[in-house]
C-alpha cells in the first residue's frame, strides 16, 4: 500500500478548510487531486474528533475517580491523540543557510500544515480539566522522584 501524505493548508494559504479550488485548464492541481484532498481532510477531521471525544471521556472518568488505571488509560488516550496530530499536523523540512561560506548551517523547520486542527488541539488542551490535573500529578510525581534521588 502506498503511503500518501496530504499536506492540507499551509500557514499562508488563505482558503477556508473544505473550500474547493476551481480547476483551470493548465492548473498545477487537477480537480481530482483537489477533491481527493477535500475527502481526506474530512476523514481526518472526523477521526480526530472521535479520538478527542474518547480522550475527553477518559478524562472525565479519571477526573471523577482518579485511580492509577484511569490515569494510565487517560495518558494512553492523550498519547494516541497527540501521535495522530503530530503525524497529520506538522511537516518537517530542512533548509540550508549559506550566509557565511565558512559556516554552513542546516535548519530543521516544522510547519503547521492544518490550521483548523491546530486550533482544535490548542482549545482542547486549554479546556480539559483532567489534563490539567494530569499535569499537576506529573509535576508532583517529578518532585517526589527528585526528593528520592
């Protein structure tokens, strides 16, 4: 199976998500590619919303009864969500700087590929009370480990 990477919106792209480009003869993007990207985007958006709902449900469950197993399930749900986001949301590329011929620099740049998904992720991370509790628990666990060492 061929792995396709649909980059979606670039940060400088003024199109709204889900809007279609008109195919013009001689255009660099055929109508099929545009339609395929639109379908791929909608499927990704649905998958991410489903994962997000699962994470919120795990967070609510953990918040109501904070147990070790609930914590692990919640952390696993967050990990899955963030892994999926990182695969679909960011694009990594390298650029070389030749300002000084004696010192060549290589920069690794991370581009936000889809602004709508980035906004959804940021809103979720800010609003989720269980995630804040999880952060506090991790801070406390870190302090305990520091005290032991």
